[in-house]
C-alpha cells in the first residue's frame, strides 16, 4: 500500500445511503487501489474538516483531497470519475459546465438525499477486505 499522500482521499457522509452507494461504486472500480475513504463523522474525517476549515457538524458535501487540495461537491465527484479511468474519465467533460450549474444540481440532490435514498442509524463498517481502503 502506498503512502497516504499519494492516495486520493474521499470524505463522505457515513450515514447517507447515497454516499455509501457512491463509496461502493468507487471501491468496485478502483483497480489501482488509489482511493482511501473516511466518513465525515469519523475521527480522521473531522481532522481533515478542521485542516481545510470546513464545518465539522454539517455533512452536506462529498469531498476529495488530492495532492493536499480539497475539492467539494460536483468537482469532487467529477475528479473521482477522472481518476477511475476505464471510460469513467469521459464524464470529466462536465467540468466545463459552469460550477454554479453543476453545484446547483448537486445541492438539490444533497438536500434531499436522506428522503430520496434513506439514512443509516450508524456509519457503515467496512468489510475485512475493504479495511485497508478506510482511514479509521
């Protein structure tokens, strides 16, 4: 396993079914094992939120840390797809859509994600096979 600094770090809402589904999507396609995951509610997630001066009590954004740069919302999602390769990088073309439009759609889905996709009572626990890909 490479060093943490050479990995892409994905921070997600650990109780959100949509977010957990997104993590599962990435895990299945991350053939190079280049992503690490942490819930925003977890110890490491909270440390990253403080480091990047983000709220530590509201979890409205999917986040990607790449080379010590924090990407949020639609930009984070598109950058993840770009790094997955195998055809998914073609969706990165949507980065040219103005951010206010991309993030407008993202915020609409985010604001309704628990109602549309449900919510868990506790954060997801990685399987034994997945543990090396999780920060805590």
